[in-house]
């Protein structure tokens, strides 16, 4: 959803989110977001307090419901109108007789915009070109970012989820019918497959997918889909497929001429693209970056990944082996994956593809799945004139081109599972991925193998540092041991230190060690020139910038602290309820900005802790003082607050607070 232009934009087609003047605002707990969702769905209409209570609680209304509504409205006002004084009347969320009203252009709510766009697409059918109609459908469907009202409680949200989901699936069916009429069946298979997985009992979707598969020359897959549909309907509902599906099945068996495509990408034309790509002179892609010099350790992870990928590849099934290596910034994920890829090269003779997805790049935006597919298809020899315009079409062509190929695909710095899924081919290829996030959904839904890598062990860290220091350090030197501890086993930090040692042979080793010893200024020294990719602060900043605002705020508050902390301490610092605190701590841990220890305790890696202390200074001084004052009231068992990093004017509060 676009987030520029209007003063306020609301997303309901996915997680409930809001942007004020292009900047996302923190909307608070789920029921508070539920109130916003209700008011946004009825923009400019007054919604009574009783209606809001019914929407949130239904028949199970607590005695404090009305007060709860007022509290949630107050929280939304502070989020949506941060500059408004407490006594001033609201301009966006106004109080009316017996209720509240959210005042904004209804088309700045994505659900309303979707309904309008869907209506425009329907009106376009039969009155304009099919290309224009399909583009209108695709614009409408592009507004969706997951299940509507995702994570929002209450009967109203549940009803809206069902209503909007049915409306979206209807739009998908109408779009797919238009694609079939235009002869673009190959492009629609991926999108329809996802819709069928979401709503497996919807016969119209399955009818469209079966016909699309048949027109792509995949008759066996089409017949298998029909048989799967028949068994599912029988087991779930005790019925046979409807008349339309049965007729289509018989027509496929008889090769009925009515099933021939009216035009577009026929199986013969797709074969022509394959021949142009693989036999028409396009060079075999060999795109792996070079290995990192001095790579050490990771024997356990490499052996584990080699074993599972070899076992899955030996199965010769339709499932493509996918391995995702996740871990914190600077831990050496890319080096590990490239080491593994070079070991596997001989098993994938058709080539190696590589794409940097820029999931945590500070400069520019992450690469979209459509743009990544454009790079991949170009690497496979697809000319610009043959490049399909949309995501679904590119994914379909990509999978068709790699069908039967043994290709190694390396995708670096992935941002999300949704960015990855269209880039995973089917069959005998293999996909290796790195990310700073853990993709549990990709493992559960797509069978990906997840491996989390942490800092190097001390012995391996010492070997890496000594090996790259041009003879200035020995693995057993006390200076080596001290530098290893200061870098916390992060290979990027160790490499930066080794480069500094090698580049300054005239400076005594002990003097250089002392430069890294103090927390103040350590991140300033852990950098190489103007290369942001070789700066510990820059790679941490990229991870921080990728966080949602509420998680970033929690990170800043935790940066005021030193040592291990509990949920209670985090909740007190950030002034959040325990459920919200647990969710945000889990999110920070999944993004590898926190380490979770047994007993639901958390800690920072020492370098990330220094960076978090710098981020804490972005909070106004008054808020920092308030957070520390709240901690004092917890009692003397609370660990120390973290002193200032020296980059701001925040005074040292340790003595005053504890």
C-alpha cells in the first residue's frame, strides 16, 4: 500500500497498520487496532460506543468495556495526532454524540480502495481491452498484504475477514478467467496455486487451475489435480465434484477442441523460450561471488546442510531443496553459504545463479520478488522483449525454464518469506538463502531447512584473527584472546581488526588493542574506510531500520540497560504490557538483535549492546529519565542501567538511579 501523499493512510488488508504523512505509526495493542479497523471501515460515519463494544467483545462484554473503548480511542488519538494537546479537540478521530468518527478520505483505506478498484475492473470487462481489464484486476489484488484484519480480535474483525476474503477470491477468479481468455494461462498458474491452497474447497478456483495446467501442456498435472479435488470433496463434504468440473475432466480425457487456448503462451511457445535460453547461445550462468579469504570453522553447519540437501536431492521429487542460513549481522552467513555453494558446484552442472535481495540494505529498497525474477530470467537468457511484466508471469516462466535443470540458486540477504517464495523453482535445482530473520513459516509451509549460525568459538575466532593479521598475532597471544573477546566472535568485526593490524605495522599491538578496549568509540574503530558493508555500526543500523516502529522503540529502551534482563524489566523500561513485551522481545530475537537465554531471560551480544546504547540516546532525555525512574521503583534487585555511549548529552544516571 502506498504510504505517501495523504496525511493518513490505513491498511486493513493484512495487519492493521497506519501511516501519518508517510511515516508508520505504532497503533498499540490488538483491541486498539480493532477499534481503528472498525472506524476506518466506516470512515466519516459516527460509530456508537455500544457498537464498538459489540465489535470488540460480542456477547461476552466485561463491565469495563466502555472505559476500555475510551482508553483505546485515547491511545489512537495520541498515535494519529501526536502534536495535539490533551485538551484540544481531535481533528482526525473526533468525539460525536454517543460515539466516535474517523475523518479521512475513504479511498485512503485500502479495503475501500480495493472494493472501488474491483468494481472498476468489473465495469471494464467487455467495454475495453482485455489488457486494461487485467491491469485493473492486478492493481486491485496488489493491495492485499495477507489476511485482512490479521491478528485483530473481535466478532467484527472476524466477519470482515470472511467477507473480504470471499471478495478477494472472487476477484482472483475473475482475473484468472480473463487471463485464460487472453491466452495467458502460463502466467496465472502460480497465483492460482496459492489461491487454491488457501481455499481448497472452492471448486471454481480448481476448475480454472486445471484448465490452465492443461493449456500449459501439463495434462498429467491437470488430471492429478482433478483426482485430488475429487478425493478432497469426498472426504471433507461427502460429495462428488460439480457438473462443471466433471465436464472439464471428460473434455481433457477426450482432447476436446474447446479446450485449445485462444492465443498467448502455448506449450510450444514456452518450449521455444527454453530452447532460446538453454540452446540458443546463452552462456551457462556462473555467478557465485568469490569465497571469503581465511574462512574458518562452521564444520558442523556445513556437514548438516550438505547431508540434508544431498538426501533431499536424491529423492528426485518435485520439491526443491531449500536451505536458509539466518543469524545476526556480521556473523558470516554469506561466507558460510558461499563456502557450501562452492562445495556443491559439481552436483549442479547447469549453472549457478546469484541475487543480492538487499533485505537489509541501508541504501535503496529491498529487491522485490518481481525485480529479482527479472534478474534471474535475464541470467537465463530471456531477452527484454520476452520478459513478462508481472510477478506471477515471471514466476511461471522462471519455473518453466528451470524445469528439469540442475541449477544452484543463491539468494543473499532475504527480507521475508513472501519475497522468497516466487524465487523457488520446482524439481532438481537447489536454493540457498541467507537472512537476518528466522523464517519459521517457510520451514512449516514450504519445508525449508533452517540453520541459525552464532558467533565463532574462541578457538576459531583466534585462528581467523591470527591468519588475517599478516603475522602480527599468534593464536595463543594474550592480545589475540583479548581481541576475540572484544569482538564477541563476529567474523566481520574480527576481519576489521585484522585489517587494522595488518595496515598499521608500525603501531604496537598492545596500543591497538587498547583502542578497541573501551566501549566508547569501539564501533567507530570497527569500520573500514567509507565501506558501509565493512562497518559494524552500519550493519547493525540496517537491522534496526528494518524493525517495525514498536519493536524499534523497545530496542531503544533496552539499550538503556546493561546485562541480562527479564520480561518484567523490559516491560517497565518501555512501559508496555507483558503480552506486548513478550511479542516484541520474540520479534527482536527472531531478527537476531537479542539473544534469548533459558528461563525467558534476554541479553545483547556485546557489540549489539553498545549499538543499542547509542540508539537509546535517540529517545528524548525526559523519556529516558522516566524509564530509569520506573526501574528504580522495581527495587534493588534490578541490574544496572547502561551509561551513556558518549555520542549524546545524556548524563550518567547509574549513581543517581541505583
